[in-house]
């Protein structure tokens, strides 16, 4: 598969959600740019949400977004994703989430590791 977003669009098409290059069946109407950039464009709002949710499940990405939010309240560095994040969460909730989520995840995995290695050592 040449592009992961195209792969997600193909999955959405199989589910019956219109997306992907076939969504624009008449690419001639949209000109040469639509033909050239078609494999690299996001064709469905669901795919955009899915990518952002995956990024917000990554604790390092969450911490990075929180650090940017502390110094740049409008998240202008992040571009259009900032509008979605600020509209969905708000600045304060985003900062709280960026502190609490990695902390809780770290505590859970450290407790899991402690429990695992008290029963049986690595060797």
C-alpha cells in the first residue's frame, strides 16, 4: 500500500462510508491538482478524527501538545489540528489531559512491571 491514509479510505469504502479516490469519481472537474495530489489527500472526516485520536493515545505526543499549549495558547505551531483540539477539549482540559494521562499510564505500567517481576525474574 503506497499511503496509509489511502489504506484507511479503502477500509471505509468496504464499510460503505464514501471516501477515498473513488469519492471524486469525476476528477476532471477538479483539475490537474486533484489528479496529482489524490493519493495524498484525506478524503473523509472520519479518517482525520481517527488519526488525531491515535495521536492522542500516544503519551509522548500528548506531552508534546501539552507543552506547546503552555507556551502557545492558540497552538498556532500545530496548524489546522489546533482548531479541532481547542474546539473539542479547550486549552485547560488539554493541559490537564496532557499531565494526567501520561502520569496515569506510567503509574499503571510501573505497577504492572513491579507485579510481573516480583512473581518471576527476567532470568
